[in-house]
C-alpha cells in the first residue's frame, strides 16, 4: 500500500479528507482543512499519524493497516517527538504557573 486516503470528522459539517503517499519510508501528506491547505501541521494529520483514529469516518482500511502505513517512517518519529515535547511544555507551563502564584502570594503576604 503506497497511498492512503482517509476521512476525518472535524469541526466542519463535511469530513476533512487526508491523502498520504509513501515512497520507501518517506511519507507525504495533505489535509483539506483550513490549516492543512496552507501546508500547516493540523490536528488531523497529527492525530492520524500518531495513531489516534477516533475521528475517522467511512474508512476502507483497518486500524492496523493505517498504523502499519505510518510505521517506521521519519514522519512518525518526528510526530511522536513533537507530541512528547508538547507534553513537556504543558508540564513546564504548570510549573511556571505554580511558582508565579507563589511569587504573587509572597509579594502580597510576605
Ligand atoms: Zn487538517
């Protein structure tokens, strides 16, 4: 399988259409959502490649086929790293807010 067309239910009434093609382990992909048409990393590409298939509609492929398509690709590796960094960033943001609140309290109450 060297190409994959998937439909995902997003915010709009009509599902978004994502098309992926693969040569060796290099994957290209596009999505027709507002961000996707400008070549941005939209949440649809992100979630499909990282294996979250909950919003998939009318799929002619099994979850296993979809997952196998992205397996061992540079794209998948990068997206997993991106997701991990986002988690780290959320963690840091929590820590920042905590220390900020402490500082504000200290300014107020000594
Ligand atoms: Zn999209």
